[in-house]
C-alpha cells in the first residue's frame, strides 16, 4: 500500500474494489466524475476538524456519540417535513441521554449522503429473471426491472444535489432557532406524545424548562449562550461508491490535507474493510474522522492492522470503531478486540451498532429486527466495557421520524402481523420515533449506571 506521502485521491484505483456496481458506460461515469469534481464541497474541512475534536473528548470518556438516521436515504423522501422529523427524533434522543447521563452528546446523522448500500450478492433473481442487485439510489432503483436496476452515473449528481438541499435544511434547523433548548417540547411528535416514552420525555422537557426559567430569574441571558440556541450537527455515510467520494475530495487551503467533502465522517463497512482493498486505500489518506464497522468475523490481528493503517499516529478522535456483532455473538467476540487495543494504549472510540447483526426475515418475508435483540446487544456492549474498564462511547442506529412498522417490539409493541401496516424502507428495517426514544431511555440508564460504577 502506498505511503501517506504518496497518497492521492486516485490511489484507490490501484487496488481491488469490492461492492462496486457494474457500470455499463464508463465514459458516462467519467464525465459525471469530472462534473462532480467542479461542484462546491458539501461540508468544510474546519467542520470536520471540529467533529474530530469532539470525538477526541468522547474517546477520553468525556462525551457520547449518537450516530443515527436512515439505513439508505431515498430520492423519494426528501421533503422538509421528513428531514425535520428525523432531526426531531435525534434531538429528543440526545436530550434524554444528556439529561440522564450528564455527558455531552455528539450528534451525527446518517444523512445527506447515505444513498448506497452493500449487497451480499451482486445479483438478485426472481422467477427465473436475474438482475443487478439494488445498491441504493446512488446507483440504481429498487423496482425489479432491467432498466431500473441498470447502474446510472447520473444518480451521483442527483445524490449530490439532494445532499445540498438536505444540508441547507439541517443548517437552518440547527442554527435558526428550531434546535434551541427552549423548544424542547416542540420536538415531541404527535404520534409519540401519547406513548409511555413520549410522556417520559415530556417530564424531562418540563424539568429543562424549569431549569431555564430559574436561570433567567437569576439574570442569566440565555440568548447570549449559543450552546442553548442551536446545536452542532454533523453528517456521515458509508464511503461505498468511490468515484463519488474521490470526486468530492478537496485539498484544504489551510493545512494542505485532503478532506472528503461529501460528509464530515465517513465509515468503512464490514464488507469493504480488506487491508489490501480500495476502500481502506482511499480513506486512509483523507483527514476526516473515520468509522470502521467491526463485525463478528474480525480477529485481533486484523483489527490491529486496520487501526494502524487508518490511524497510524494514534490520534484521538480520528477513528471510531463501530461494533456490530449480533446479540448472540457479542459476548464471545467483542472482549478480546477491546482488550487488545486497550492494552496497546490505543485511542480509538468504541460505539455500538446493535441493528445490523440482528436482522432476520419474518414469516411474511419482510426483513425485520426485534427491539429486544437490539437492546440486548447494547446492554452486552456496555457490560463488556464495564468489565474491561473502557468507555462505551456511542450508539449507532437506523431510524426514521415516521410512524413506520418495520421493527418488532419496543415502545410501539409491533408484532409480525403489523409489519405490512407501514413498511416503507427501501432497504433495511428502521426504528420509528417511539422505538428510538425508548432506546434512548434505556441507553441513558446504561450510561448512568456505568458512570456511577
């Protein structure tokens, strides 16, 4: 693998690429890449550095990372209401976690770029017809037809433009008063408010409002404190389609470092983490904070090698390790990995993705997840870190602000007979707002107990 000094945004092209679409017209793809390379960046290097500073605090046990959003964003669900409602859920979860656990919560969305998904098979077959697998709207469409499944480079441009619109809304919401702590009640959505979780949230909101009233009575100017009037909100996605990522990579004029300006944080998935592969070769050279999915097939030697390549200087905040083992495997697989890095004095931040290892097919054929499995894996993640005296630094979940029926149990108490009521995901099942808030309260309790012990 090329040395850091030899790295360029094109270096990945010298390595084998997994999870790559079979682009039928390479000239078309190259023309789109050239057009994207001329576009303004979606995010800025200074924002990515600010996120890394906050993640360094989390790696030191002084903050907690909440990374949440869609499994795969859809070109059909880009309304202001949908984006606002997703942000509401994340803000609610962050308030519950901060209030109960007493640590700052770093808010990172799976949004404004999470348009591609890895596939276990390059093709899908139905009734004897074999077509390209659906790889997310960045590549093709979910309809089962030859035209819909044909990878289309113009979708890279469409994803860029939707990301621009999404980021504009997010910046307006998070800095324009919507995310002010004084609006804490306004984040509780109507269909959540009458649930047990919604009522628990309202209790917290009431207590926060009383605290703010007390501060005002003491003569404190709350409008002068920017931390009460808005929030830092960062974006992330899996860096899967490398022509898109390369085209949006820019050299920072202040530092000379290269940044992938498609998102603040990019992660490498469990299917693309090959040491000699193109995804590792590309992301090792960008200065963004990075994530690495750590699945049950990861062994200690491979993990050590990957963190050395992706974070050679052992820089706090540079690399987040996202455990996604499954509830049946985490107790067996995770401890040796955490212990190995702890014993070497590594600074990587460990977070828990309790979603991807717990997916199964319901009787009716829909992919789903059981809330109890999600909660069980999260509880075991905390127990491992409790045992090893390391910091359980974050939660990574797939969710939506809509009242969907995609995951079983939790605050919504859905069962398999309910899945067809409102199953709208184009890929994997997501927690709805009620289930997400339920999850936040449980994790807040785990955090509170961890800090007490």
